[in-house]
C-alpha cells in the first residue's frame, strides 16, 4: 500500500507499507520509463545496484512484461577488489543471479575486481562514458553511501568516473549484517566504484531503500545538510530522482 509521497528540494520520495509494495511500485515506474525512452531511442543504458535491499525491486522488475530487455545495455556501479572469480559475494555474481542471467539483455558490462584495479577503472569508465546513462537503480548504505562512496572518500566534485576506494568500517560491517560475509575480517578492504558525479550523471535515478537498518541514513538523506557526511544527501539536487522507502526505513 502506498502511504504518501512528498518532495524534499528536488528529490521525490514515496513511502510504502512494506518492502514488497515498495519494490513493485519502483519496478512499475522504472518499467514505464524504459518503455517511454524506447519510443524515442534505440537502446536504454542502465546501471544496477547489487545489494539485498534491491531484491524485491529486481523480482518485480522481471515481472514487467512490456520491457524489451534485448534493447537494454546493463552496467553495475561497484565491485570488491581481490575476491576470487567464483566468489558468490561478488556484486557481478549477485546481479547475474537476480537479473542479468534471467532476461536477454542486449549487453551486460561487468566490473572485474580481480584484474589490475587502475586498468579496470579506466576500461569501465570508458564504457560508462561512451554514451549517456539513462537510468540508475540504486540504494543507500547504512552510512549514507551511494555506490561505494563512503563518507571518508565521497567527493561531490570528483574528477574521476570510477576510482579505487578503501571501505570504511561501518560499510564493511553492513556486509556482515546483510549476511554477505560471515565475519568482518572476510569483507574486502578495497573496492572499485563509480564516483558521485558519475552517479549523478544518470538522466533518471530510482533509489530503493527498505529496512530498519537504513532508518538513520534515510532520515539524514531527507533532513540533513547536503554534505559528504551523508553522501546520499546529494540526491536532493538531482532533477529526476525518486526515492522509495518502506515503514521500517522511514521509521514509522
């Protein structure tokens, strides 16, 4: 059930009763936007987030029958450095499991965290910059990060498209809290991430943020000063960003 919608600066946010309703609503909006864009252009370029918070949304998106997947070029926004190729915790593995291997995309561009990090940054940045990004589906971390732009490394004026970052302790702990790793020490210390300007360059942003563990980050995003102390606050300056929350993440 849709409870309410509101606007903070330029950010539109929508509150739903539960994760399932939130995911369905976000998926419907994304599907509608894909259809609209494909009426006037040959392909749609999309970036996806890999996190348990996105599962209900991804499941609902797969049920949207009108999407012409064969006209969509897909990317993801971040990846750990140093995990084995077969590691289930790789974000590429998560997205292959939940969407990339389930529908016939025109092309899927994966980040490879096992290759030379600087070379991979350059390769992937070139792919991202080849043409405009139409849609980005993202989440927000417990510390307010978007992609892997944690507060210590977030830069609203970053000159890079993709960079190597050291993950802060709260970000690494979230990966344990989410059940992705058994212990803190097993979480990689570094990752590749699209920068905040790269994320903000997407024409349409859809931010899906369920769960009680995100309440503080959601509150700060909606009410705090726009600052790298909570990187997601920059979403309030995007002209076409919709944020979807449930009762748990909104704190009601």
